[in-house]
C-alpha cells in the first residue's frame, strides 16, 4: 500500500440532502478505511440509500464534501463514480430486462468500444461467474431470471469494473445460508486485497459476522459508529428504532379446518418447463405454514398459480372448500385472501399512483369507499374516507412520507413494502399469501409485520409464508417446508438445525441427513 495515500478510502463531511421539505440526509459524517468492511444500519427512510446514491453520483448533495483517497471529489454521475473506483449493487436492480446477463455486465465495462462482441462478452461473464462463485448463464435474458439470480448479475456487474470501493445494498436478501457464506468468503478475499466495502443490511447477525465497524443512521442523522467487538445485536436494534424490540412469541394453539388445499399441483414457467412438481399441502385456520428455499425453485410460480396469475397444468387448488384452480384473479380476489407479491414495484404497486390510491387498489369496489349519487346511477369514491383510512394505515405501519398523496415512487423501498403490507392486512383476509414480505424492511418494520402475521394466526386465519429469509420462516411457522426444484420436503423436524435445512435447500440431503 502506498504510504503517501490517506488511510481512508472514503470520507463524508457534513453531507446533507433534502427532497422538498423532507430532509433525507442531515449533516452526516462517515469514514471508510482501506481494507475495511463497514456496515450501515438504519430504519427504512433513515437515509441509507440516499446517502449511497449521493456517493455514487445519482444525487448531488445540497451541502458537504466527499473525499476519495484523501482528495475532494465531485461525483456528478455514476460514470464518474466508476472512473474513481466505486461500484454499487442497488437494492432495486439497475438492469435492462430485455438484455442478457452478458450484455448487462458489458454495459458496465466502460470500454468505449462501438462494436459489441457477444462471444467475448459471454466469455467474460462466465469467467467472472466462475471467479466469484456466482453461477449464472451468460446468455439468459434478465426478465427470465428470478430475483435471486438478478441479484447475482448486479454483484457481477459491479465486480466487473474492478471497483476499489464497493457498496452493497442488501446483498444477501435472496441468498441461502450457504450462498451467504460463499459471498462472505468473497468479501473477505476482497478485503484482504485492499478493497473497501460498505455493507448495507437489516440482518443484524450477518452485520456482526462480516463487519469491522458499524454506523447507525436514524432519520437522516448518524447516531453511532462502533467497532463490532464493542456492540451487540440488541444494542444495534435499539439504536436503530429507539426502543427495545419484543420477542416473537408463537404460543401453542390447535389449528382449525383447512382454508387452502393444494393437491398434486403442477405449474410450468414461461418456457413450458415444469417448475412446480406435484406438491400437496394444506394451510389451516390458525396456523402459519412456511416454505423456505433458494429463489428459482418454483416458489413464485406456486404463489402465482394459487392467486390465479399463472395457469396450472394439473392438480387442484381449493379455497375454503371451493375449487379455484385456474380461476381468474379478478374473481379469486373476491373470495377473501390477501396477497403480498415478491416484487413490490412491478406486482404490488403502481408507482405513479399516490399512497392513498395504492392502498385501495384491490378494494375499490367495496361499498365502504363508495359515495352514491342519483340513487346508485352514479357512484363516486368517498375521498374523505379514503384519506382518513390512509392516514390511519400510515400511522399504524409507520410509512415514512410527507403526505398521503405522495406518489409511491417517492418512497424508499422499505416504505413501499409497508404500503403493500398495510393494504393486504387491513382487509383481515381469511388467508394471507406472503412472498418475501419483509425483504428490504428494517428490523422495526419487520417485527411489526411479524406481529401482524401472528395476530392473523390468533384470529384463526391462515398464513402461507414463502420466504428466502430462513430465520423468518423458522420463527413464525407452525409447519415448515423446503421447496427444491419444484418439490416440497417437510422440514419441521429440523427446526433447530440450520445446517440440515440448508442442505435441503441446496438439494444435498440424500446422503447427508
């Protein structure tokens, strides 16, 4: 290492950024050392993503100074950031869906070549994939990939530019325990080579495992920076939210009659390949059934078939005793279930709509919101009641926004998720189907969501929880399944053995369990 250089790879002094009247980042100081993994924690809307976008040149600060390698820099665009040795993996992917994996990686190379050579790009993508242990097919289109595989492309894209400073925003959100361990091996290798890494995560155990230092943001301000050895998960959680979080308490209770019944269901993907391979299971009143698994093993197709977004090839789906197999979503949604989809931005919200409009997307036909004129000949929405309900839900779910008619696209990712969860749970559905419901949520919001799931259970309603967050499945579920290559394996008996469940998730159980 050049001794004439600063020991700090990145310094922020008094960084401030406002969006209208919302002060997103308020005078933040931050220092990233060379060869350090520095975690950044905070609630949704605390300013983490905004701060990283300022570093990466997507936003410009209203005040403050950025130093890279001890020198003041104006990072006016991502192109400038890449040239200065910064790479970023965003929480919401910056990928072109119609292009292939190799093409997306090539877009970040900065080579300036006019002609695109597909073979070279695919070979480069394959070499990167092999080098970093992130297996993926270079020729696949982004739209064909699961969220988990898209996350791998983002990581490879950042690494392809050989960044010295790497910003990872929720990089383990869709990884299995084994994949997370492999990623951590990669990060430690990068650290030993002198790379500096900012690691943003809501998973306190992971932060404690991988980080050297931790900085906590709350409402745009830096409230603490500490070495990992000098803190604890409980202390970090309290610094993030300002109070002690309650423990998840899933008291014993006897489940009732089945609400959802799945029998020998088979579902194909867009290419006609069978990705749901004849699972059979029930979800009963008063229970939470959890399905764990690595993204891409049929979980999304299973959920979409249940709610009518995807046709099944065979088998049966029954809801409260009635057949709903291949029933159109417009009809099945009237039966009394809630659905929290995996991708909040494309399937959960209309980003150009306001918060209030998004909160009534699936209930606009309900009489509660109708203001009838001329004896029913004309019907208008009762805007006052909608606004009142919106305000109540914003307060209950702690959606960080300046006003109820703000567009959903103006919210942070975690706050967008809160809007989806608030809409679905506020209807008190008989069955809640939730796919990765707390992905991107801070620890306080995730805890509130978990408590609402437990309330569903206490009220003798059913919950089908499909999640890549293994800790979440283990803590909440009465019965646990693992989905691998479209099949279901019951894993309730392995609740206290993460290693064995990890083997089930990766298909390596036949000779090792």
